[in-house]
């Protein structure tokens, strides 16, 4: 995996740090089912990526992200940069306006319509932002897309209010929380899932047999996805909904 400190080569910290912060914000809001903030972060994410592409093409990065007066026209102008990688010239410049449109002219920005589009729009923001970030890493480091995706996965650590994390160990701060809720919270600290062995360690639960039976039950309830080898779990949408309720009820404890 690419070291986190050198994800984007010579890209200035004024662009690199906001990019990663905004990506994590998108994931965090999506996990907690706060659809509107997730989509609004998508708009900010677009402006940061545009600033990076513009700076790369001109060989003069701005010290911080900026918003062009006409975002669509500015993205189209990037297509004239024939000297940059094709994804920087065509693919990303054509994806950004669509991502930006979700921020400006869908449910997040306006009231109206019979069907709430915010959940599916937020999901689109997450997937597009993940692909764009992976592509930026792939190009800047000249690595296969699989390696770039693995690096993005490692960045997808999510902050849960009830969890203490020192980088190696995670602990639930609310004493007495049911084991099922503890599993759900800890499993959600990473958007790409956690190891069952880590969950056992973090919860300090000693009965592995019962623990696995609980995970299988949660899998059947579609709260989590338990891998076929029973070594890792990921939170599923119903689990994310349950998690949001737990956080709301326990926040501030």
C-alpha cells in the first residue's frame, strides 16, 4: 500500500489535506445517513479536484482550492489539455459536473417532488468520489488501479462518537452497551469492513463461539455482511440505519 504521507507526490498540502478531509466527511455523513451533508460535501469535493486538475495541467498548483465562476465551462476547458493523462483530460472533467449538479439541483438543494432522492444521490456521491480519489492516486503514483483502491480503502476510517481509537486499539466509551450494538459500532469504524479477530479484541469478549453465532444472526438480519470464511464483516444499509439510531440516542454520553 502507498504510504499515506506521500499519496499525491508533490501536491501541496493546501490541496491534499482538504481533499482527504472532504472525502472522509462524505463517507462519515453517508454512514450516519445524514444525506444532505454528504451531498453538500460532494460539491466541495468537486471544487478541490478541479483545483488539482487545473494546477496539474498548468504546472502551477494554487495554494488552496478555488471555485471557478462557471464550473461547467471550467471543466469543459480542461478537455483541451492534451498533455495530461486522459482521465485528467476527459473522464474526471466529465464526471465532476454531474457530481456538482447533485449538490445544486437535486433534493439536497431544493424542496419539491414526490420521491425523496437524497439517499440514492448520496450513494452516487460516495461512489463517484471514491473512484475519482482512486484515479488521482493511481495517476500520481503510476500504480495499478487495485493498488490505488487498496490505498483508498485504508483511508476510509470513519469517526464514531462513541469510539475511542489510539490507532491500534478501539474501545466503546459507553459501558453496558449490548454486545450487538458494540459490534455494529466497531464494524462501522471502517467503510471497507473490519476483521472478526479485531472485533473480539476490541470488545474483550471471550466466548468466540457465541460471538460468531451473534455475527451469523446479524448477517441473517442483514445488519452486517459476514464474509464466507467468517473472518471479516461490513455494515449493510439496514445496519447503518440502526447505527444512526444508536448514535443519536447515545451521543454526548
